C-alpha cells in the first residue's frame, strides 16, 4: 500500500473550510475599534513588524501587543458565540 499519496479534501471538507473562513472574516469585521485592521495585518504572510504596524495604524509600538491580546480575546469570544448559535 502506498502511504505517500497526499490526501485530497472531500467536497464536504472544502465546504466546511469555506464556512470557517467566512465566519472568521465576519467575526474580524465585527471587532471594535482598530481590531479589524490589526488582526487582518497580523494575518499577513509574512506578518508586519511592530514598527510597520505602528506606522500603518498610527499606534505606539508599546500598545500593539496589549491591543493584539484584547482583540484576539474578543475574536475568540465572538467565534465561540457563533458556534453555539
């Protein structure tokens, strides 16, 4: 038996992946304040440096980490709530 054959996602897997992406995009858009811009920027590949984020978002570098933490906590709450609707 060949074990090196990559698995191909099923149509059902692709539908669920698309649904998850849509739910995350909607939750990010629903975040308060600068959170949507910050979370979106942090998801870039490669993610920008805190210096770049500071310049782009007009935020002090020292506030990016704490703001990131609050935004991600809020995002987790929104996504958790969405799953139970």
